[in-house]
């Protein structure tokens, strides 16, 4: 599965970068996230509960940040195991660019699933993934632009 898009955020690039690297903010934005903790500056551990069609699973996973170029870009990759539901793994290239008072966050995602999840069909998985991504970015945008307003 591949997905890409962009989100315009009413905050400066440095503020958006800091929020993208703040586990508390990410935990609040990731749909179904039960825990997210930093293991090192480039490694996180996560527990996320997701429902895709009739399958509900709790994924235990790890996330790694690489190709760091603060505050312009990084690559985020992760893998999660959901027991009998299967697994999900993938990555995203994230870039931040300033346009006036806003920051444009662009993402390019590649992901794959296996196990019971893969049996659900790519259309259901793709539509659910897009919905979850839209929810993440909408929540992230609200938190970051709200924090920017509070700081000014």
C-alpha cells in the first residue's frame, strides 16, 4: 500500500518539528494509541489498538527515526505485531517546508500487512489506513496550531 499527501499547519517549521518528535503529542494524535515511549532519541516503542473491518487487534511495535535533517525531514519506519491478527510494517518520508506563516508537512507512506489482516482485502485496508492517516493529521494539526496560538 502506498499513500501520500500534505497537511498545512498554522505554525512555524521549528515548532512542527518539535511536535513531530514529542512522544506525548504523537500519542495523543495516533488513533488507538495506548502507549508511546522514547527508548532513545531515534527509537520509540508503541502499543496501538486498531479495528479494521471485523478484525480488532492490539499491536506492539517499534518505531525508528532515520535520515534526520532537522527541522526539514526524516524517515519514520515501524513494525507491529498483532498476534493472530497478523502484522503491519512500513515507513514514511516526512518533509517540512515553510510557506509564509504556515508549515507544509508532506508525507509519502509505504506499508504492508500480513496474517488475517491481509485476508481482508486491499480496498478495506487502504480505506481504513487513509481514514486513520487523515485522523492523525487533523488531530496533529489542531494540537500544533493550537500550541502555536497559545505561544503567541
